[in-house]
């Protein structure tokens, strides 16, 4: 009897467990796939409608410009099914472009955002005749919605054909599209100027990388001390602005030696560098100005004294007196530059023209060396040869030349005049003097 009771109890428990499982299955599939898609369509339509976003759009997953570059497309999704788009880039010849078309959330192998009537902005990337006849930029205009939470700051789209990941960042509804693009493009062109003479650096954990070609929109990286040809990798990125801060985001994650990963950085204006959102110790920054000052000279480049720049009164006065005295002797001083001779000596070179319009250089030797973040600049002697003693003769005839040469001698901190990402203009600063120099290759 006890045995029969145990078997009956076992069957009762099993039946209860089976009934529970069936109930859970019914809850999971209480609506059809079509009904779920309809719900999803309505949900994303409501979330996009009446909101404004900047899209970080990538036509293709390639490392080659221009198809591999990232482009900003601003979108104002109206509830009446219209969308206002805007962009300003190489495709628009640097001009602001805006257009209005229609948008819709549809069901097509998932929930898809489509721009289903022609818009000059987004459809420019799918025009087969725009870039390479028959191909164009090959970009998408329909995107699978991967994430777009209620009230979210970000959303993620995936190109339906090209499978590129394109992030949406929400903007204030009253943002002025033209002002936004002018602001972001201006910042990017300042930080990553095509005229900048210096490379930049990236730290990812223990990895230190040299950053080149940032002005192209596709950053090239290679290990510090490594081979820039065989070890270079290319990485597309975009810069956006949100809550008053500038963000640099790569299309894909980058990894360092110890599996440290970075993808997005925010610009820190106080320290003039980009800090990783993943780990603030991972940064993108310019090279130290003091190192670049000497490196440029060692690579046969020159630094020209900017007579109308940020120079201290003692330097400006000494330079003006020298100019005046040289002019009284028949020499017009055109410019003054730091350079390095083929024999390895550093010099300050005065380019002068005499009354007969004959030009020549007067050179004076300096010791220049960097140590502990500062540079020592010390006058030594005029540069003369057996056949050319003019530099010494001018020094004898114009005592103000010697005075200027000694006035600029000293130990200096070296600072970028603007951002450290662009060292075309630097400031040498000591306790008594300040000298502005301009980088030049001639």
C-alpha cells in the first residue's frame, strides 16, 4: 500500500511539473511573429518620431578612403513621416547640404529603418554614378535597428546590405544643424590639421602607438619604434559633439598588448588630449613640444623667429635694435631661423640682403639640447670658414647682433601656441624671455 502511494505521488508531481512547463511555453508564444514585428515597428516609430540624432555613417567596412571613412549625417525625424537631414563633408565640397524626404520603420528580416524617398544626403552614398561609375560609395539607406531604448542617449543601426555599424547619438531637438556641423568640423580640422608637421601618440595599456594621417579621417597606427610600413594598421573614426564635449569614436575596437581595448575617447580641454571612456589612462595626445623642437632640427627642418608673435619685451627690443643697426650698415634682415648644419652643429641663421640686392646667410653656432622636459639654447660663436668670415665681420661692426644672440640664450620650457596636436607654432619660455617660433621646411 505504501508503495502504491509513493508511485501515485510521483505521477502527481510529474504532472504538476509538466503542466508548469506548458504554461511557460504558452506565455513565451502568446503572440505571433507578425504581431511582435508590428509591436516593434510601432515602438521604434514612436521613439524616433519627434527626435533629433546625429548618425555616424560608414558606407563600407574598408580601411581605404573615401569609402571607408566615417561621415556625420544629422537627422530630425518628424512624426508626420518626414525627415530633415544635413551634412557637410568632402562629398558636398565642404558646403552645407540639407534635404527633406520620408522615413519609415518597416519589417524586413527584422525591424528596419528606411529612408524610402530620395534624400540628397543619405542617398548620395548609394548613387552608383557619384564616385566610381557603376558602384558609387555603395552605402546603405536601410538599417536594421539593433538597439534604441526608450529615452536612450544612443542607438545602434546595422546597414542592411553592407553590415556596417552606424551609431545614433541623440541631440537637443532645437540644435541648429549648420552650426553643429561647423563646430564639429572646425574642431576636427584644428586638432587633426593636414598642415600639422608632427605625429601624435596613442597609449593603450602598455602599448604606445604612433598616430599618423589623422586629417584623412582614417588614422594610421604603428608601434613606437616599429616599422611604419610593415606594422601600420588603419582605423576609421568620427568626431561628434554631445553635452558640450567632443567625442572621438573608432568604427571598431582597438586592442593593446595586454588585451586592453578602446573604442571611444572624449577630449579633455584642460590637458589637451583625448581620454578613453573605457579607461582614462588610455589617451591620444600630441608629442611633447620640447622633443619635437629638437627632432625637427635633427631632421633638417627649421624654426623661424616670429617677430610679430608672442615675444617678451626684452626679445622684441633686442631684435628691433639689431634690425636697425644692420640696416644702417646696408643689410636688410629678412628672417631669423634656427637650423642644423650638415656637420651636426646647430646655428641661428640671419637671412640678409645688401644694397645691391645680393642675399646671403649669416650663421652663428649654438649648443642646443633637451633634458628634463626643457631645452637649453646657448650661443657659442660665429660660423666662419677660411673663405667666408662675413658673419664675424658683421658681429664686429654691429654689437647689437651679439646682444641679440646672447639675449635668446637660456633654458626654456617649450609649449604649443595652440593645441599640442599641431606644433606649427611653439613658444619657448624662460624666467626672463619668451620667444615664438614657426615651423618651416625651408
